[in-house]
C-alpha cells in the first residue's frame, strides 16, 4: 500500500517522434514568416460559397502578417460546420465537443500563457449549448480570442432553428417560421462582462482581418461575431449588410466611446443589419493575471524551497 | 475493549481500582453537529497518531446546513485497526436523542457517559445492560468557563473527561489544543483549557473504570493524521498535478478546496467553474497544455462529465477524474456511503470507451493511488478515474509519514522540438502514443489535431470503417498492456478453502476484519482485494478456482437479476463463473463485521 506499482518514469516520445533524430532548431529570428501554404492543412469540407472560407483565409493572413509560429498558436473549436476549423489550420489544434470549446480553451490559456489561443465556432455552439460557458468565460475575462461564425442557423445538422435565427425564419424545426426571439450576441457579451466586443461580416475581408487582429492584441476575453452566410440553408441572410448585394455596410461612428458600456449596448439595438466595428473595449484584470498574482504571492512565501519541501511543511503540521 | 487485562482487586474498597490495560477502544460521541464533536474526535485521532497508535474514525454529518444530530466514532488501537468498529465501548451522549438513538451501538456492558443536563429519561432495562455515568456536562462547562450562560466548550470538557478515563497523554493533548486555537484570540485558548481541566479533574474515578492503552506498535515511526479526501489531494500535488477545475458538491468539495488553497504555492492553480461539464473540459484543456490535470465530483456531477470523458478517451488525453461516491441515483443520499458508481466509472458514456478505474482502500492508499493514477494516465495517455467513497473521504486515519523527497514528482511537459509526430500513430508499440503539447515545434511542418471524431494517425477525420476498427483496437489494446503490468493481488488468509470474500475500495477493512473473526471461529474464509477495477488484473480466476464460494462484498444493490452488485457483474462478465455471487446493501452505512459474518455462516453451514 505504501509503495508505488506505477512509479514515475521520464517518458520518452512514442511512435514516429521517437524513431527520428531531434531536428536542428532554427532560431526564431532566422525563421521566415509562414506562407499560406505552410499554415493550411486539409482542404475545407465546407460547401462552395460558404462564408466560413473567408474567415479561414483571414486567419491565415493574420498568422502570416503577425509572424506567429505554428507551435505558438492553438486553434480550438466545438462542433458544427464552422467548428471544423482546426483541421484546416496547420498548427496545434483541438476539435472538442459541442458547446464546450470555451472551457477547454480556458484550460489551455491558463496553463499555457505562452500560447495564442483562438477559438472558432458557430452560433448554436456558442449561444445555445455553450451559452453558459460563454457567459462565464466572458465574466472571468480569460485571455483568448473567440470568433463566432454566426450564420443564424444550425448548418451541420442541416437547417434547424438557432438561437440567433430571426423571427419568421423557416427551418426544419420551425416550418411555420421561427417564433422565439433571437438573442443579440453583442448585448449578451456586453452584459456578461466581455472586455472586447466586436462585430464584422465575412463579406468584408479587410474588416474581418482588422477585427481579428484587434481582438488578438486585446489582453482579455475578446469576442468577435462574424456574420458568415450558410449558402446551403440560409442563403441571402446577410445581403442587407453586403453592398454587392444592394445592402449597406455601416461602420460604427468614430465618435463612439468604446469604453462606454451603455453606449455600446445602445449601438447593439440598431435596426438590422446593424453596425460593424468595436462596440466595447475595456482594460480590466484578466483571469490569467489574477491567478498569476495569487501564484506569485504564494511563491514569494516559499521562495527557495523545492516542491517536496513545501509539501513536507504541510505534512509536518499533520503529525 | 479487547484484551482487557483485569486489574488486581483493590486493596481497600474506598480506593479506586487501578487502570485496566487495554489494546484498543471504540468511542462514539453523539450530539449535534454544532457542538464540535467532530473537533474532539479529530483531537483523539490526532493524539493517537502522535502516540504511534493506529486509529480510524467514522462520522456522520447532517445533510442540512442548519445542523442536527451527528456522531463521531473513533477507534484507537495499539495493534492493527481495520475498521472504525461495529460496536462502541464507550458512548458519550450529549442529548436525549443521542442517548436514545445510539445506546444500541454500545457493546453489552459498555459505558455510557451522558450529559445529565439534557438526558433525563433512562430506561430501567438499559441501566442493567450498560454502565451509566451521568455528568452535568453543560452546566459544569458554563461554570468552568465563567458563566456566560452558554455551553460552548462542552466538547472540550468532554475531551477532559475522556483524557482522564483513558489516561491520555496530557502534554501532547495540550499541544494539540494550543495548535488548534493558535490563530484565535488568547481568551479562546484560556476558555478551552479551563473547560478541559474541569473535565479532567472531575471526579470520575469512583464512578468509572480507568483505562490505559498498551504502548502502540508503530514505535519510532512518524505518523501523519488526515482524511481520505486530504490524502488524495496531497497525493495529486505530490504526483506533480498543477492544474485542476471543479464545481462544488459533497463529498468531493474538500478536495477542490484544498487544491485551490495549496496549488498556488507550487505554481499551480485550481479553477472553480460554472458547472461540471466546464470543469472537466477545462481540466482536459489543462492536460492538453501538457501536464496531467485533475477534475472530480460526486453523484450527479459525475453523470454530467461523461460526454467529455469520452472525448478524452477518443483523443487519448491523460486526465485524472476523482469520483467520491455517495448514495445515488440523482441527488440520492449526499452524505452517505455507497459504491454504486462502479458502472458509470467503467462504462459511463456512449460508444466503446476504455478508461482506467482504480479504487483506493484506505486513507493512506488514497495518497499513493493518486500518484499511481497520474503515472498511469501519463504513460498510457488515458483518463484515469479514482473511485473513492464518502466513507473513506471523510474518515481520519494515521499512517506512516511518506518519504516526500523521494515521491514528489516533476511532470512538466517536454516542449523540445521533434522531427515529426503522429498523435495516433498505429505503429506505436502496444498502441501507446503520447500527447505532444502545443508549443512543441514539429520540423516536418505537420502539426497534430486532437479530436473526438474518429481520425487517422494525424488526427484528421475519417469515415473509414477500417480506421475506426484499428483505432478502437488501439485504444483498447493499450489497456490490455496495462493489465499485464497490474500485479495479482495477494490472498489475505489461506490461498484455498471454502469461502473467498472479494472486496474493492473501502470495503477492504471490514472484509479483512471479518476474515480474522471467521478464522478465529475456525471457519475457512479468506479474502482478496481488487484495487485496479478497470482493467482488472489477470489471473483472478486461478484464485477463485481454489475456493468453493466467491462472495463479492460491496455497498450497492443486488441488481435486477439478484446475483450481486456491480463488481460481481464485472467479474461474472469476465470469468463467466456463476459461483461468483454478491453480498450487497444500500443502507448508506459502512459494513458491520457482523453483517458479513452472518452471510459467511449461511454459506458455510449450507455447504
Ligand atoms: C451534445 C451534442 N448535441 C447535439 C449535437 C449535434 N450538433 C452538431 S453541430 C450542431 C449545431 C451546429 O450549429 P452551429 O453551432 O450554429 O454551427 P454551424 O454548423 O452552423 O456552423 C448540433 C446540434 C452534438 N454534436 N453534440
Ligand atoms: S451547410 Fe452551410 S454552414 Fe455548413 S458548410 Fe455548407 S454553407 Fe457552410
Ligand atoms: Mg450556425
């Protein structure tokens, strides 16, 4: 009982990694920025014309432009068409379960502050099954970037009503037209305490990139809603925001004070298709900073002691 | 009190009898939870630990926050203590209801000390069966502390009475009291000492027998005293776990509270989440980050975690899930013991999802099991469920101080670059691949995706039946290799005979004690304990074949078909042996030795 059946082992790598010699490491300053070819993996399985292609292309662009190395990005997603994202990116990634990508990504962000954590997903994933996680990740202000590709429908499961489907939208579960009031992602994010809240649309690539980049640079929970058309099940959903389809892409006025929560909330009330840009942005302590502070305060008290010595002190008190 | 050495007759009737030498005693304190009886129980346990004795406690706490009846039982022994004891030698009853409800837990001829301020109705037939000692505990406490009219401190007064009666080590006890109240206002300690001394000096000698413990067996060994939940949490820290996430639920919460409080000293953190699904997901995210992380729960919280657990199996992510079992299903019996989560631990979730399940037997075992579980999770890239229960979680035991310098592990991830990596490499020996943490450069430029979709070797989705078959076997085969490494448990008692009792988890103690009793009666009974529940060790069938009866003792229901509980079903499905039957119960309490012996008697007299 007081001996270990499975004692500690320094584990060697397994499989292919074990059989190949360790590579010569090129210093970061000598590395060339990654090309689109180097950051793309599987060819996306999305329907031709799906808005998600644009978001992916701009993610690649962001990686190239900001010279982020493969190993420094982690792409996390839940389940849905949009959530297939990690397979298309040539970097460490995790395709998790429906609605729970945020808590997973929180675990990565908190335990690995050296990584850029990006989370991608759909409106059902984010606001229905994952609604509560959205609220809590926002309120905790976890350092990560969350891009919700909102198509106002359940794409992967083939046309059911989503929490953002507008009233009257005819889906397979509301053949007479959706009756439940849709939720407003901007309002939800603001009230939940997100510290970066922005809105964009896949048909305006420059704006998508600008928003993603600003989100990445924000220290805290950064949320971007990106309207992304499902050409298969909700064609034309966002024409009203697309000048090429006769719509209007209206930027948030330069006068808007992004630190004013109430003004941001009001902006979110603008009639369809609403405005685009940064609704709200505030510098508040992040979960990562709070935990780091707790750790450094505690570590200061045990400075110079090995882990076993710290534990020994606790055990001595239980004698 | 076993092995009472009768003292010589007193020389003069007016003189108290000299103390009787005893090897062990079972003391039950019965009152209300707000009276601090847990605290005196804790003092007694701690004192025993410091006196190189063995000790085991048992307690009940009311499930309502407003308090209510509560007991604390301590069994202290100079020799081996396997259970907290069926029957008490001494009952300390603070109220009429404590007296009424717990008198029957006394051995015939046992002693009851009751608070005569509250206990007023004594049945004449009880007076014949048990030795009654009335002490006005409440009013004497008020008097000792200085008459504020409140009887706070009567627990310490009672401790004084017990200290006198059992000749406890006063300097050691005083030190414990001082340690306990060190952080409080000085008057608190003064009051406590006054109450303690009043109890100690109360004239009990003529009314009661005095006792003296034989010296403890564990001489020269430093011992630590703690609960199972504490041992498990400390074990995780020793194992190198530095990240965890959870949601409060009884009886799991103590573990998360301890980890939350302690991990920052080691550079780690434990996050309280919005629910159990978020908790397991966050812990998996932590493990993905490179270092085995922990989550845990009890009862309903475990049900919520099953989808994510399936992901960890599929994605082959190391993870620790602690399940402190309580009475179920649904909200069930939150503060009672049951071993009814074996099925969900082994099989819970959809699809074929092999995972490791290991069940510690004692408080000490909780500590070592935690380290082992982490090492198994790392080595086999698999979630490991540590299955404890309410009984082991809350009871206190003394055990030998572990060699921490040797045991404490550093399991930081290896982030050095690799030439290439396939997270689900089918050519890996025994199907064992290892997770490559993000942050690791892969020179081939091909990066792994970890996923819950069936996948190819790089983690990319596949609809191929061939790959699904290959990956399903990979996930299963690595546990077969683990099974090969699990040692066959040794038989307690003779390795062949009439009845073999099978225990798992916290039923080990009562089962082994039942074996000792039965052997003393000349009945051929042995036992075997299963710690690795999934996969099971190989070779149990050979042990079973040497006995006429195999009786699996577990705290759960006999099942729809009545042959036995969840472990019985697992063993039957593995060995197809109808000889394997179960002894089960669902009264929310630990096994009494008597209950096990009764069934052994029916089996042996029938045969
Ligand atoms: C627990 C669970 N419930 C249901 C599903 C089925 N499911 C998969 S994706 C999805 C909804 C997808 O909609 P959304 O998140 O908006 O993503 P989209 O496909 O539109 O990009 C559902 C219901 C699932 N995978 N897991
Ligand atoms: S179904 Fe809709 S959301 Fe899914 S890939 Fe096709 S167009 Fe895109
Ligand atoms: Mg959608």
